[in-house]
C-alpha cells in the first residue's frame, strides 16, 4: 500500500450516511406523516380488540405493537424533516406556534410508543393533520 492509499484509508468514512436529500430538492409532503399517524391509531384500536387467550391472538397483538412502534417513529421522522428542512423563519410570522406544534407531536408520538391509549393516537392524528394544514397553507 503506497503512502497516498494509507492516507485515504485513514480519512475515508467507514460508514455511508444518508440524508433525505443531498441537494435542496424542495419535494416535501406531510402525507407520509399523516398515514403513519393513521396507522398508529389503527394499530392501537386493533390492540384494544385482542383477547390474549391463544397463541394466534398473542401473535397478532405483538405484530400490532411492532407496527405501532415503527409508525410512531415514522411520524416523528417525517415531521422533523419538514420542520427542519422546509419551514423557514418567515413561516413563523404566519404560524408562531409552529415549534410548539412540532414539540407536541414529538411528545404525543412518544406517548403512543410507550403506551396503548387510543386517545393518544387520536390526538397524534389530529396534531399531524394540523401540522399538514400549516404546511399546505405556506404553499399557496
């Protein structure tokens, strides 16, 4: 191995990192967050209807919990991307409560991951819909 190869091997990243976009693509849509919030609510509703008497129903319950976890985290991920990459300071003039709204979504999504209260899921869905309304209002 020559000197240049040694230097390159020392400074070359060992893991590739991936972002939403390598360039400011401008393609944002809160629909994925809304679908994820709807899925969280559906999974919690299904969890409420499971009688843990058989292996099959316990298996279904575990699958509902796993899907709820994944989609609650997806809500947080999608909202963070739009909040951090799309919204600009001038949007705060129109929506001064934007940061509070995002914080509430993060907290409610965490509550959905930690618990099984369908009311939390309904609240999350409403919060994400309000966030989507804010987003679309900036597009007009």
